[in-house]
């Protein structure tokens, strides 16, 4: 390849369990280009980048950087060659300032102490040089997600990165923040930097990249110039079939309220007010979307609704029963299913098998314990049936979850939660970090449940997801509901982004009108009761 900065040749990686993650992969990146790397979960992208960054050792193959063969045995070796990586989950210290995070490990000293002024000055100079504005003196825990990403990029640039690997960089960004990021990436390209852009968002791949490498089943199946391929072309290469990008759903027929949240408040032990009088209603047969930039109370809201955290005030009712402060088991038995944000911490037991994970919430039921002991035959039949129904890619339901790709682990979680016959599903970032095929499948399953009369509360930072799936939509900012849209199809991404950033907020009168429109025309008398708490935040 002409003017190649990076060439990975015949990379093969086989894990001890026999899984072939990379099979004779050739991957080349030209100097000064933005090169997208795409593929389904389990396609081999992550392993290939781990080999490049020294987190994994290839069993076969060679890596050439700047025309010379290199042996990258660790991240520190990769960094010394000018290779930097910004992970999907940021590697920052929240209690330190932006400047302290940027210079961490390369601290300017005054005697034995950190030279704070020098650290701030160096960070500000770097930020200005690369058009990545940050507040160098602010603590990371106090800055928005978009700025945290800039801090990660500045960290890599300070260490001399010429090649930047960005893993799902827009996963938690608003449209406005994505525009800012893309402007920064184009600026980096113009200054001679090279970028590997890993993403499942094909629209963004089309917008920002020069070329695309597509992987499937551990192999490279195609390399195309971005301008010469459509999203449909790329997705077809990824999954080997046509993918439906538009979410098809029948009109909603909402019924009576199945979950009511009244004046919900949360104050942390440190005295920080995280939720400020949040109220809303989820009805049977609808998807209520919750949009917002991460860090505005969504995680804490979901934790309260699913019994993982007690509120400081307010009430949560499920089908008329007060479950405020109840434990997760009690809330589950009331009919609440939970698809958690962090599938490996709260959603699945990595060491357990698929079938064991699929009965984790019902292993005590008579179906699996017809006598004194658990029926392993019934457990296996149940697991195998769900593996088939949810298209979980595994040899059998006896496969340990840790052997699965991220998308298939998510399918295990979704299969368990949706097969529990729930009244309401709390889905928190259900498609984070999974590929277009798995996303399409999970969207279809959520719509099937909604159409069967289940209420769905969808919390997502992905605007495309929350706008295409939701029937109604609210925006959470600073722990308050700042906007409510009775018809999600009538709001634009740009308008929604302004509410998510706190630039706009509805007045109490506008909020009341939106709630009246949401509940208007329903004959069920319980709707009147559901409207008693105003949808929105606390006092303004």
C-alpha cells in the first residue's frame, strides 16, 4: 500500500478456549487518513486493536509501523511508537483536574511537588494548538462527557500520538458534541495525524471517514472508499444480509398506567442533589423514552426504579402498588424487568453458563424445581429454546457467558428479562456497544413487547435509538425533566440536543400542556389519577 503508516499482516489470534478471534487479518492505514473499522460484535475488531496497542499478543503475523517491523509488547511500547488509544470507557481520575489528568505520569515538578501552574499552562497550550477547548482547572467529575473525551485525546497527544485509535467515540455524545468532535478530528487529520475510528454508527462512519475496513467472523471481508459505499453496502458486508435501518412499528395503543413516578428526589451523602422532583407515567403498550447526556441523573433514576438504591423522597408505583425503596427481588416479583446499562456488572454472571444466566431470576420457580432438586433437563431445554429464539451465537446454552461477544451477552440479558412476562421493562442503554445486527434484533423485541401491552421505559444517550423507538419522549437535565414530547416523531435531533445540553427548557405551562396532550383522549379513568403529579422536575 502506498504511503502506509500502519500495516498489520496475517494477524492470527486464537484464545485458549479455541475461539479464533483473528484469522490471517491484513489491515492497512494510510498516513493522514481517518480510517473506520467496523463489524459485528465478535467480528475481531477489538482483538485486532488490542494486538496493535500491546494488550494482546498475536499467535501469528507481523506489525509494520512507519515502514519498520515493530514488536508491541505493551501499551507503553505502543505509546513510545506514537500510537494512542481512547477507550470507550474513559480512563480518567474523576477527583483530579483536567490538567492533572492530562499530565498524569509526565507531571511538571517544582521540587517534589506538582507544578500546578505549569500543568495548566501546558494543557491550555495543547488545547489551543489542536482546537480542543477544555477547562484545565476544572475537576473531571464536574465537566460534561464531551469535554472528558477531549481530555482523553489531549492525554494521547501530549504523549506524542501520531496514530489515534478511537473506540466508539460518539457513544455518549449529543449531536452538538459530535459535530465538535468531528471538527477536531478533521483538524487533527489536516495536521498530519492518522485516526482509526471504531463505530457501530454507520451514518457517522460515512460522514467522518475516508476509507472503511469491514470485519466479519475474524476476517477482513472488504476495504472500501467511504464515498463509494452506502450505509446499506457496509452493513451488508458486516452481517452478510440486508439490515433494516428504519424501525418499523405499529401505532401505539397506550392503556392504563403501569408505572408511576411521583416527585422522585435523591440527595447523595455528600449533599449533592442528583434528582429534583422527577415525575412521569409509563403506560401499558407504549415506549417512553428518556433522553439526556450521561451524568444527569439517568443512572440513579434507573437504580431507584429497579431497587438498587433508595430515593431520598417521592414514590414509585407499579400497577398501583407502592414499591418505593423495595429490594430488587420484590420489584421483579411486581413485574419489573431490567436491562441494565452495564451488562457485565449487573446483567450477567461471566463465569456461569448461558442457561444458568437465563434462569438467574427464576431458579426458585416450580417450573425448574418440580420436586426437591432442580431439573437440569428443564433448565437445559429452557436455555436452548431462548438461545434459538434470541439468536444467541453459541455452541449451546451450556457455553460460559465469558466466551460470548458483547452483542451476544446483551442478547442473553434481553432474553432473560423479556421472557419473564413483565408488566414494565426498564431498558437502560440497551444497545450500547453492540453491532447493527444485534441492535436491529433487540429493537424488534422491545417493539414486540410494547405491542403486546407491556410498558417500556427506554433510557438512552443514543438519539437515533431513543427517537426511533419512543412513542413519547422526555429529557432529563441536571436531575430534572426539562422537556416532554407527547409525540417523539415530531422532535428533531437538533432541538432535542438543545434540551439535553440545558440550552432550552420548557416552562411549567408547556410541560403541563404536553402531559395533557399525552393523556388526552384516553377513556381509562385511572389516567386522571396518573396525571395528578405534574410531569417534570421540582420547583423552578
